[in-house]
C-alpha cells in the first residue's frame, strides 16, 4: 500500500486500506456486502488529509484546479455514460 500525501495520516490510511482490501475481497466481490463497513475509517482519513492539505495551502490549489476543469469533467462524464 502507498503512503498518504500527508505523513501524519499514514496510520489512518493504512487502517482504511487494510479494511477496504479485506471487505472488497471477502464480501463485495462475493456479493455478500450489505454496506461499506470501512466508511468510518475513510471519513477519519479524509478528515486528516483535508486538515493537512489546508495547513499546507494545497486545498485552495485543488479547488482552483477543479473549477478550471469543470467543463472537461462534464464532457468526460458525458462520454463515459455512453
């Protein structure tokens, strides 16, 4: 598994990755999953990562890049829906 973009989130990401891989291979693929059991861990990781990105000023760059690419994203979504 890969490290997080924010080293302080590595432990949380590793717990989520392990949970997801187990859930995916043992339940989702076999069709026995009723929900995403790892969602609480994902939320913890997302919170940690969001905080780290904000502290580094990267969050605004991401928002700007998303805004600049809205039209491209919309076009891609149209093409992939076909």
